[in-house]
C-alpha cells in the first residue's frame, strides 16, 4: 500500500504563486508516473500535469506555460509549481501515482484563487 500526502494549498490572489508537494510513503518499490489532478465544484476531475519516472512531462492546455511539474525520485515526492494563478484554477488538487499497475490517490489540498 502506498500513501500520498499533499501539502501547500491555500488562498492566493490572482497572479500569485503556490507550490504543491505530494510525498509518497509506505510499500514503495518503483513509482512510475505521478500526476496532479484537480476538481472544481460541480465539475469533473481533470488531469493538470503528468510526469514519468524518467522526467517526461505533459500538461493540460489550460495550465501550459504557468504550471511546472517536477519530482524528486530519491524523496518519492512530486511538486507542482503554479504561477500566474487565475480564479479558474480554484479547485481541490489531488496527487496520483502509479506503481506496478496500481493507482493511488492523495486526500487533496484546496487551492483558492481570489480575484
């Protein structure tokens, strides 16, 4: 079993920045992809950013150029640097990880962007 714990959410004004972290613990052998998802009230959960174990990344069009995903494999931690935040980025942000075909979710962290 793998546990994922997010941190770094909060309230920020439009144009501001936040850095989310997600630390994995438990029975870790080799975590493959790690993603960040978000879910706004009344909307479906959507993928925001994706990173493979080798460091290849992919982003949702809505965050390209503003968000950066990175990971520290030695610490089993993935980060999401969010710059130029907009009110539309307000959501609960979830960490997701894949290990040996099993998917794990964190509990989520709230990000609120005020106008």
